[in-house]
């Protein structure tokens, strides 16, 4: 069945951006769509709370590949917390829309992004690093007495 895809969807499907792996990724998320069997893996690189790089590998339909590609483009340069707000609807809008029968395919990218961020946060926890450096922690470096996680704010 042929779907009426937008030019942007076709462009990202035919020329996917950021396809591949990040060998030393800070977070990796893999999700599958049980209804069609398609799978997406998304890699992120994070520095100072900002996503500096994102790549993906998707075994899926054109809509899944286009939304994966657009998702990686949209999250680069965003903070981890901003990236968590990225919805599949926003990605579909950035692609000038998806046929309603293909909207479910865009959920794959959103969930893979969340999974990659969860993985990043888990890894940071293991390494004993905070998820996000709060303003008060930055100030505490310079001010005495040091507050205890914002208690003296
Ligand atoms: Fe499986 Fe689109 S048909 S993700």
C-alpha cells in the first residue's frame, strides 16, 4: 500500500541523517514495535547536560526511518531535559506530517530517545554523577558556607 508521504518524509527516508552507531555513546536505547516487528536503536553523546551527537539504526518502514532521522536532527544541541519533552507529534510536524496510519511508527523514535536518555541517566548514576548540574550546585562551588543540595537556598 502506497502512503502519501510529504517531500520531507521522502527526503529523510531516502537520505537519512545521522545513520549509524556511536561507539562510545553515553546512552543507547533500543525499542521494538510488537505490531510490525520493526526495531530502532538510538545512540546519544552527552556533554555538560547537552546532547552533542545522536545516531540511529532502524530496521523499519519509511516512516520509522524518516522519524528516526528527524529525531536525531532535532535533539542535537538540546539539553537532556529538553530532549525528554520531544514528542512524536513534534517530530511528525517537523516532517510536514505523517499519514494517520503511520503515526504509530513515529512512537518508535520517541521511545528509543527516552530509552537512550534513561540509559544515560543510569550510567551517570553508576558513575556517581548527578543527572543535571543545578544552579545552586554551581553557586556552591564559589560560596561559603556550602549548601546541602539547595537546603540553604
Ligand atoms: Fe513498523 Fe512503521 S510499520 S514502524
